C-alpha cells in the first residue's frame, strides 16, 4: 500500500522538475547526488486530459490523436494524450466537460516520482535571503519606485555567507564576507551572480512574496538588470494566487523561478498560528523570540531607524551594525524554516507536486492527487464531483460563560473521525479501485508508528531525527483527518461521498455526547464542546497536578472506547 501514498517511482534526491519550454513532452529533472552536486536528466512523458467519450469534441479530433479508453464506469472514461499543451488547452476550452491535471504535476502523476525522496531536510541547498532599503527623507514607508536597496544578506544551510552592501557614498567599511558595490545596479547584478554561483534548490525569505521579491524585481527593472535567477538563465515569473489558513485566505503574487522553489516563513508562521493561535505577531523577531531561539547577541534595529542608521545619523547604531542586523535576519529565517518548514518538506515526498505548491495547496487537493495518481497508474476512469448539498456537521456547544476561576483541562477523542471511518466501513462508491480504505489504514498505521518512533528518538536525545519524524506524523495526522471527513464532504472533490461524511459526523455527535455524559457522571463540569473534544473542570479529586488530570482523562477515554465497541459499532 506504500505506493498509494508515495508513488511507484524510485528516483531519489530529486530537487526540482520543470517542463522544458518548446518541448512540452519533456521534463528537465534536477537531482542532487551524494557528493552534493546538482545533476540534471531529461524524461519524456505525454501530457493528457480526461474527457467523456460522448463529448462532441471527440468526433472532431484527428483520427491519429492518441487516446485511451479507460476501465470502469466513471464519467471521464477517455484520456486524450498530446505532446502539446496548446492542443490540450484547446480541448479544455472547447469541450463540455474536461479534467486536466495540473501541468506542474503531470510528469509526477505518470512516473510515480516525487521530490526529495531519500533526502533529509538539510540535504537540499537552502538559501536564506533578506534585503534592506533606504527610505527617502520625508517619507514613512519605503517604496521601490524611488528607494534603493542598500543591503542584500545571503546565508545558506551550509553556513556560506554573502553580504552585498551599497557603497555609492564610499562610507561602507571593509568587512569579512561583505562585498561593497559602487552602485545599486552592480549590487543587483552581484545578487544574480551569487544566486547562480550558490545554485540553491530553495530560496527562503520572511515576507518575501509581499516585500523582498516585489521590491527587488522593481529595482532590477529600474536599473535594467535582468534578474536571471532560474537554472536556465530565465527571470522569475509571477501570478496571483491565494493560500488558505483555517477559515481565512491570503491573496498574493506567487513567484516562480525555473528549477528552484520559493518559500516564505511568514506564511509558515501564519499556518502555525492558525492552529496554535499563540504568536504575539508574525514578524520575524517576534516569531523567533516566541520559539525561545533568539541569540543573546542578536542585533535589533527598529524599521523606522534603518534609514538614519544607514546615513550615519543615528546616536547608537552604525552602518556596520545594520549589516550585522541583516545577517541576523537571514539566520533567524533559517530558524523558522527548520521549525515550521519540515512538515511541508516531508509532505512533498508523498504528493505529485513541487515543494512550492505543496506549501500553498490545501489538504483536500493533496488527498485528491493520491487518487488521480493511482487511477492514472491503473488506466481507470475518473468521476466528477456530486453536486453540493448540505448535511449535518459536528456537535459544538458552550455550557458556561464569563470568567472561570476553577482549574480546567481540554480533552479530545484521539483520531475520532479516522476511527469512525474505519469502524463504520465508510467507502466512497465512486472509488471503484477501492483504494480509499487502504490509504486511510496505511496513513493511520504509519502515523501511529512514526509518533511512537519520534517519542523514542527524543528520549534517546536524537532531537534532529525526532523533530523530522514528529513533523511527518503531524502532517500524516492532518492528511488522515481530511481524508476521513473533509475530503468526503467537499463539493470540489471528484470522489466525494456526502452520505459517508454525514454518517461520520452523526456518529461523531453521539461519541462526543457520550464523552460528556461520562464527564458529568464522574463529577466533572463542562465548559464547552467542539466536535471531538471538550473543555472541562475535573472533579475535585482529579485536580492538583498534570498526572492526576491525565488519569481522569484516561478513565473517560477507556469508558468511551468500551461504549464505542459495545454500543455504537453494533
């Protein structure tokens, strides 16, 4: 069953893959060998779309157009193959109903390969970067239309450091690893040269999509410097997209660089806080302080002081301090990436998407891709989504209001929806290959195994591997929870199954209510309930320490588990 989650491809250490311009049926695949050298190879594949064989456009196709009649009884029962995406886009435009897998994932869907297999988090070469700018006098905020870049700090996970500093006034002092540039144009060209020399697989900045990239791209345009950061010498391209955090979405300009990935630790922080809701703010320094990982000798300079420092008009800080401040920024960006980026990195080994897309796609898209990959492998027809309809959701109820002075604990039912999915035997009827249950069982088994392994590694003092495995099991938990309910009940997923999702939520309501009844029978008081857990005031005899509170929770858990087996499953 492992191939359902990781694909059948056995190519390891892939760090990027790109469709070659002008050769749309060929991928340029970049991989990093054991000597840490980037190699490239080329792989042929055939782009495709899925269509119904009764669509009128089918009769207009040339007789020699490659096509494959697919097995099964689902709507998309014909696959049209073409060496040209232009032809496929035409089909998609002219047909009544067509499904076209994401362009950037088609080679991975077909080959079964994914990125970063066989690699640990720090095996790819990561470049952390940050810019400082000079706000013109009389203005409160910097603007790329008028204000120059004064410093670009670069730091890799191999601990290579490059500081590019503007020296158009002759006041930047010589320092180790500082390249003094006589003009902004030379500084920008040096930035391009450094990126191409370092040849990173991943570029990471904090708030890079909204500040660093737009700013440096505009300054490069003004200075007539081609920002040739791609591995093929191309300049970055952008497009408007969005990324979702819990119930909210952020729209932004995504940046694509050929052969590389672009990540933003600002979005990593936002993703973390959409669940934890603990961060004091989303600024770089705030996040690192929250994690307790700020260096004792870290240089802190406020944003509204930077221009004065650069001009030599600040009573305390100097330009040399500002250069150290910029270097500290990129080192702290690495701290956030290692803390919050490891989960997305581990996910990328599973899904047929580039790392940059795994970072922004919702979990539902990722679960869907597992089915698309398997159905392509078996030459099977693909369904269409059932029309949207409403159904009952989880149980939520507040029982107390206002200030509560008594000690409280939050207890939830571990993996409630995945457990119910398995106990109730939920299986989407449109999944004719019957892989849904296999995926859920494998995910659940792998998640439990990895959770136990992470605990063991931490106990042994192996914090690096412990953090990696713990991040993996956390991501597997999120994917499993989505597959067990949210994906089933979505109007956008092709294998959706509303009756199954509703059965899970209805039984989930019974479970959490039984949980609450046991709390009250034992003398506990309910504060609030939300879907799979409750905030409760334990009975007096179970107050006073974490250990005794945990004993209370385990007692409730054992009673509910017994009830599940004796009553609900029957």
